[in-house]
């Protein structure tokens, strides 16, 4: 039915303003708690101090000029791209698992679009009033009242959008200094461009387009259905209970109590329309599961409020599975996590998280790689000595500048030739390359198949690392 209606309307429908009604309930309280926590983390984190020796005292700083991310006490360099890959993998699998369990709960509570739209709606309600007042204001001509209220609403939207964009920019530089430079016109051009673009996009997405971002821009709403199963919990309307034999009807004299309604074949739904009025996507959940539904649960709160007022059982609209709703006598809704797909998702998340934690905890203060120059494998000098060449690459992952001493074991002193130096000093996050030659007499070369190169941070012998290196020579071994 939904697809046929969409074919009639076309791929894109002109937006009809949605004026949501406020509602109280556990899902509304949970959404508010998530919003408050998310805003506290996002807006306050750039201002959290953190003592550093070689960088601004900021807990979270994406230092692009220094090619590093400073995350509290952890410094992440481009060489740690595997961590980003693991994080993206974990996030994707977690999203798939949550969708398989509780549908689009991520969209309803944690998505940035939902969080900012929710706050923009709160601003609109604070200035313009409850839903009837906002509808009346929308329909009335442009007079002084409408200009003031609508203008104040959009002004606050722009202010919140600007502070959102400015906070994002603050993650990439020292936040207190950015404020001074930004206001005095001395900030980098990238700061003004980034802030301007994000201000406009946040204002348009959360203030003007709202549910259209979820419907037409975000691909998740379109492909999430492939992750649904009959056991997946989603927001559903219990049509069997709500419609009865003769449909839903308002609660008027003679059909107010359950006994009266059931005697007439009427369902428990009193057709108040409150579930539609509180929906931020503007859908009617009674039409069935729809891809536009973000599973925020506000319609559940609204319906439960009405059920309580008539002393009807709660749960006419609830989180439930299609499998349970199709049963002759639906059981109490529950999470069906004992499924192969869900268990597989969980196992993948645990394994990848463990590997990520292990990789972070066991990372050394530097990385090294020794590569033998293969063209040619060896050179026979005029006096008969055999020479091999090697390229030693060292990356400093320590928070400060570090000097590295290069030595070798398994070959005589003096066989290792590093040119004019035997050590290299590197800044944090930088990589240095040292060319090394190893020269052995014919007799010694015939007995040497490999040796060890040792790289030691100056003053930190406990962090020394060795690499086993092959030595090639023209002598054929059995």
C-alpha cells in the first residue's frame, strides 16, 4: 500500500510542515537523557584541559598540521589507520546488530539528525507554544506577532547551528585561542569556511528539512528493512486489538468502556490521533510498519497516556515483533537475541573490540621496518668482501622528540656502516629512513646467513627492538 501511494506522489513530495505535540513518558525521558548527554559530550569536550608537553592543553585535538590525533593520553598517527578501520567495522556491525534486535532504534535516539532536530523542535515549542498555537501561527497572515515569533525561532536556530559548527572546528585547534582569533579575524581561512558551511547545513537539515533528511537523504531508512526479521522488535500498532471487528471509533456515550466497545465490535483505539501528532516523521503508525518510522517510541508514550486516561490496558502501540503480533494470543514482547545472525554479530564485535584494545595497549613507542635492497642482492667488492644494503625505516610514536641508536649483533664491530651517523632524531609522528651497508669478508660471509639489527631509543634500553635480517652472498649453501 505504501509503495503504491509513493508511486502516485512521485519520488519527491513537497514538504508539509509537521507540528509535533509534546508528550511525557519513558521513551520521551530516555530521548531527553540521550540528548543531554550527547550535547554535554559534544559541546564541552573541546574545552576539557589535558596537560601535554608538545601540544595545546586540550583533551581531544585533531592536529592535522602535526599529522596526529590527540585523544586524552593517546596519540594516534596516520600509521595507526588500522585502528580507524577497526572502529568503523565495529560501528557498522553494532548498527546491524541493533537493527536486527530493535529496528531503527539508533535513528530514534542516537542519530545526530534526530538529536539536533529534537532540540530545534524544542526551541520552536518554547517560543511559539504548543502544537495548536504553532498551527494557528503558521496559518495566520504575516503580522507583528508572527514576525517576532518566527524570526526569534530562526534566529535561535542559526545561533545553535553556528555554535555547533564552531564547536566542530574547535576539535581541530586549541579552542580558547580559536575564539580570540575567530573574533579578531586572525583565524585561518579554513576555520571560517568550515564554520560557515556547517552552520548553513545544520540550520537547513535540523530546522528546514528535518524528516526529509531521513526520508530522502539518509540511505539507512531505505536498506534497513533487509536487516529486519520476523523476530525483530519495532514500533507496531496492534491492529487486531485496536480495530476489533468494526474498526476504531471515538470514545463517546455508549462506547466509552471496554465492555461497551467490545459488545459493539469496536477496537480499543479511540481514534484520538495523538500518535500522529507526536510523531516527528508525521506518519500514522496505525497504517503499519513504514520505512519513515525512526522507532523513537513517542507514539507509544502518547497512546499509553490515552489508554491510562480511559483505564484501558497499555501496549496498543508498543515495541513488538511481527512474529508475536501474528500469534493468536500475543505473548509479552521480548528480545530474541538467540539467533545465528545476532550471535554472529556479537561475536564479531567482541573479537574486533578485543583486538583493537590489544593493539592500543601493546603499541610501542616507535615502529621499525628493515628492508633489504634486492637489486642487487649483494655486491662483490674488489678485495673480495661481500656487501649487502638495507633500508631502515623508523617512525616515532612517542609524545616527544626521540633519538634512536642503531646497532647490530651477529656480525663483527665495524661491519655495519651507517654513513656519518649511528643514530637518528625524530619528532613525534615523523618517519626517518637510514641507509645501511653490511660488509663481510668472504670467509665470514660464507658462515653468516643472518644477523640482528637493534634499534634502541636513547635512554630507554628497555624499549629496544631487534629485527632478524638476512645476509646474501654468492656461496651456495647445501
